[in-house]
């Protein structure tokens, strides 16, 4: 099955990017939860944190300063160094 992902930015031609492999297990992994500061995104992330904690998964929380801009490079680098995977909250 071919998967197509669309980039909602203003790029005129979509860049082709390979998907990273999925984690085989969450055991021993650290999951980053990125709040993009949309209303109620924290509610979703709070619940995910509870569910991950119940399974013994380590969680780290991050937040963008505003929903109108991409995450700062420093935040993205920190997530990449500290986490095995990330969930980004897109809620309203």
C-alpha cells in the first residue's frame, strides 16, 4: 500500500520523504509529547501521558511558544536527542 502525506506549508512542490520505521515496542523507550499550543491540546497530551505511564513508558513534555510558528530548532534538537518517538497534539 502506498501512503501519501501532504505538507500543509506553502511549498509549491511537495518534497518526497521516506517514513522512519515504526518502533517495534515501547518497552524502554522515551516518548516526547509536543504541545503546539492549540486550545485543548494539553488535554489530549495529559491523557496520552497517563496511558503511556500506565504501560511503564517514559514520557517527556515539550511545548512550542506559539501555534503560529514551527517549533524552534533548539526544541526539535532536544526532542531528537531525548526521545525515541514524538506525538504532536493538534486539537481544538
